[in-house]
C-alpha cells in the first residue's frame, strides 16, 4: 500500500427532501470536478423555514480526497 496525501474541502448541499439528499447533492455535484474523493464527515446541519414548515435542508460536509501523484 502506498502513502497518500489528502486534501479536505467544505461543501454545503441543500435539498427540499432530506438531509441525506442534501449530502448526496453536494457529493454528486463535486464529483464532476473533484477526483478521488474518499470520505466525508457531516459538520453542520441546518434548515430554512417558510410559513412554519421546513422549506429545505442545508448540510455542510468536509470531503477528503487523495491528491494525484
């Protein structure tokens, strides 16, 4: 197994459906420009309220990915 160097970034995804969908939205969008994503960690969860109801979820994640050699 070779040694790796990882970089971390923060992303915030949003969804009208669920927390999980907000995470998936962020990862899906990031995967179009970031290669070698390996892990994520949820660091913040919040929501937007309209008329007393949840309008959408906002989830901030840290994503780690390996740097290319």
